[in-house]
């Protein structure tokens, strides 16, 4: 198992997923890529444009990924962080083609996103061509 993809939104669930991926990487000498996906969301009907919403998500995810990178370094695991934009489940499935394992939390950041997008974890598990480890 050379390459592990961790889906990370900063939630406690994704932090547990990162911890589990680090545990696996330490056993196998794997490289971890920590991925956050900025969702394409607009609230034009209430006067908030897409760029503003995406900017808020991106700023939050950049901070989360900085901390994830620090954790990787503290644990002595090779890794990198990546931010992409789009529909989270679709982006994860497309990006994961060159990985041996996808690790993600059983739940995401909040119920609002789950209401808007459905369960990203369910969609990834159903559509990924790679094995998915869902961490509780």
C-alpha cells in the first residue's frame, strides 16, 4: 500500500480518518495525500455570491490542511495536502484513481452540507474504484 488518500474537512470525523491513515502509513511506509474539496455553493437568493462562499470554505480548508500537514510531520509520515474545487464526492472519486486506499470519516463537517449534497461518504463508497476505509 503505497499511496493513501485522506478526505479532510476539519471535522472530528475527518481527524479520526487522518489518525487511522497515519497508523496504516506507519505500518506500510505509505505516502499520504490529504484532500479538501471546496464545494461549489451559491446563495444568490440571499445575496451571497459563489466567489464569497467558495472563498470562505477555501480559507477554512487551508487552515485545516496546514494543521494536517503539521500532524503528518510530527508523526514522521510522508505526505502532502491538496485543495480542489467542485462537487466533493465527484472530485474525490476522480482524484482517487492513482491511490491504493481512500480513508474518510463516516460523517462530514455538518448536517447542512449533508442536506445540500447528500452523504459524500456514501457517494464515494458507492462510486470509487479503489477501496474505501470509513472511520467512525
